[in-house]
């Protein structure tokens, strides 16, 4: 009988694909921390160029090195329509929750015609850029890898790892921009937001829905906080 060739044991996909995840994530944080602490560029530069370099470029490199194409699939063209609808729906919920917190913080409510100003739509464009880069990095990239590499963890534990990474990256900005109790307000809002986005991404695997809801959330924070 012909002899069978013994197959060599192969490594799991987690080890093959995701070995570079934590080193790349730590390096990205260090560079982002230095960038936010040392340089003071315009908001437009930060959202268009800065985040493209420090959040977008690591994701692109990771896809090239690991071959983990599932990251790019979260922004597949066929997901645009559903992503827009879900993003508007959940963004509205986030905005309502943030508005309630704003009322608790400052009970005086006054009408506003912000939608009628060109500055509002310019800020919304910047918020869309923020939503895209941060959704790509923290959820399409970080969360997908966490779900793959921490399979033995509960979903609740996996989500809190993602939320923790999200907060660590946002902490330098909160410290630089706010003082005292305002920092705690920001951390509470960011925690609730990140957890909600994690649940939405787990259900949908749709980057568009997260980018839109993130943009709406950002505008609510800008307006009320």
C-alpha cells in the first residue's frame, strides 16, 4: 500500500494572523500620545491627516502583514444602505442619552438654530471623518481581532477589553482639554458610547453604521459639552 505522508501540524489562525496585534497597538498608542501631546495642529488637519496616519495606516499595514481581510469587509459597498439607516437610528439614541445628561448637568435649556449655520455642517463633516477613522481602528480592526484572539473569554469580557482600549486612546485628549469633574463627565460618556458601539458592531459588523452614529454622537458632545 502506498505510504501516507504525515501532515505537519499547523498553527491556529490566531497565532498566524494576529501575532503582531498587541505590539502594533502599543506602538500606535505611543505615537498617538506623542502626537497629541507635542503637536498642536488644526482640527481639520487632525481629522483628515493625523488620524489617517496614526489610526488608518496601522490598520492598512496590519491587513497587508496578516492577510486579515475581514477588516476591510466591514466597509464593503453592499453594507452602505443598511449602515446608513442603522447609524442614524443608533446615533439618535446616543444623542438623546447625551442630551439628557446635558440637561442634568445644566437644567437651563434654550432653543438653537444650529442646523441653519454653515459652521454646523462644517463641524459635521469633521465629525464624519472622526467617525470613519475611529470606527475603522477601534472596531473593524481592534474589536475583530479581540473577538478572534480571546475566543475563550465571555462576550462581556471581550467588549470591556475593546472599551478599555478605546478609553486609553482617548484619555490624553480628555486630560488636555478638560479639568476636574469635567474629565469624569467625558470618561463616563466615552465609556457608555464605546460599549454601545461595541454591541452595535458585534450585531452588524458594519463600519458605516458606526461611522454615522459616531458623527452624530460627536456633534451632540460638541453642542452640549
